[in-house]
């Protein structure tokens, strides 16, 4: 009887240790950093400050604005523009620079 109880105790301890080590080993998995619309709210061009409007007009000269979104926390912009029926999305990475999000484009 003592051997059976001892075997169950060893089995339980081994199972518990395996789960503990497995959960610790997976903490470095890649995190999805894709920008979702939940973080951005739509804004109207006319509601943006004059300085921001000027920046957008200068940066996206020749493009037509389809949509403008503002991040809830950082207040940086996501801008969807079109030119010759090609739609592109840009995200503001700092006060004066935008980065093209080619991975998010529809094919």
C-alpha cells in the first residue's frame, strides 16, 4: 500500500513540475504587434489642429484622404490615402514622420 501511495505522489509531483517548466519555457513567444482598429478612433480632417492639417497636406500631396484615425493613447495618426485607385495606409511614428504599412494592404 505504501508503494502505491508513493507512486501516486511521485506521479503527481512529476506532472506538476512538467507543467511548471512548460509554462516558464513559453514566456518568450512572439507577441502580435499588429495595429488594430480598436486602438484608433476615426477623426475628421477639419477637426485636426491647423499644424497637423498642414503636415498631412504636405506629406500626402497628390493623394486623396480616405480615412484618418487617431490612436487613443499616443494621439498619433493612422492615415488611409488613395492615388490612382491604389489604397495605402500610413502610421505616424513620431511628430513629423509616417511609415507605410504594406502588410495591412488589401490585395
